[in-house]
């Protein structure tokens, strides 16, 4: 019998590690599968199909670190972290539909927070206003809408104007109290 104080396998969460260039194909597959959700709330003219291709993944890898979440089924989710000054951007958070709502995104978010440079004062994440799944997971993990959301998006995100206007920035203060 397993002693009650030991975590059950369901409590352990996914294993998270940095993704390498040789994993880009699997990573892009996860992104484009999970991004199918955008069809539920974006007008057709705002859909980008595919959401990301392999060259786009490589370009992002030059400016940020890709993190993958692995279960027994292999790569099930991913995200990216990009330090800019004393801010870290939490970018491209995607979990395969059949693995959603089991804490994978939450584990990725915590990993980005835990691996942020010691000088980090704030984590910033942007998402579509209509993306209630992403907004829910961010709020569940302590993120709040930025007071000046549009300025935050303009300062940190290089995204098309249509996306920017339909998006919202979330922020979470991290680091020692009083910073
Ligand atoms: C947003 C996303 C990454 C969340 O991943 P996840 O692994 O399911 O998230 P977690 O299991 O860690 O957290 C679950 C929380 O997220 C929110 N959420 C996730 N799926 C949801 C759904 N179908 N309906 C409502 N809220 C949902 C809720 O707040 C939920 O908490 P609850 O189960 O207590 O209600 C995932 O839905 C996804 O990949 N979506 C498609 C791509 C996307 O929108 N990415 C965000 C880009 S910024």
C-alpha cells in the first residue's frame, strides 16, 4: 500500500525541460493543434493558419527559451520565456486538447516563474480578450489584468495591430517583497 504522505502519480505533474531545435517539429505540432481553439472565437480573417511554422519557431528560439511539458505521452504542452530588463514575458502557452485542464499550463507557468532571473520584478503575459481559457489559467495562477494593458502590449509585444487591439496584458509581481 502507498503511504498517504507520498504524492500519487496524478499529483506529480508533467516533467518540464528546455526544448531543443531537434524538437521543433513536435513543438510546432502542439502549437498548431492547440491553436485550433482560436477558431472558436476569432473571425476567419484574423486566423493565422498555421499559427506557427518551423521557421517561426526557430526565430522565436533566438530571443527566448522554449520549455516543454512531458507526460507518458510525450510532449503535451509548451511555453516560452523571454527576459527583457526586469520583466519576463510568458509567451506561447499551448497544451494539447486531450491534456488540458489537468494542470499542465499551470506547471509551465510556475516553471517560468521559478527559472526567471533573480532581477525579475514582473512576469507579463498577453492573450486575446476573448480567450477565456487562457485568462482563466492566468488568473488562477495569480496574474491580474494590467492597469495600462494597451501600453504594456505595445511596449513588449511585436504583434500585428489587429491582434494587439483584441488582446489584454496580464501581470504578476515576483521577487522579494517591496521591490
Ligand atoms: C489556455 C491553456 C494553455 C490552458 O491549459 P491547461 O493545461 O488546460 O490549464 P491548467 O489545467 O493548468 O489550468 C486550468 C484552468 O485554466 C482555465 N481553463 C482551461 N480550460 C478551460 C475551459 N475549457 N473552460 C474554462 N476554463 C478553462 C480554467 O481557469 C482552469 O481552471 P479550473 O479547471 O479550476 O476551472 C489551454 O487551454 C490551451 O492550450 N488553449 C489553446 C491555446 C491558447 O489559447 N493558448 C493561450 C495563448 S496566450
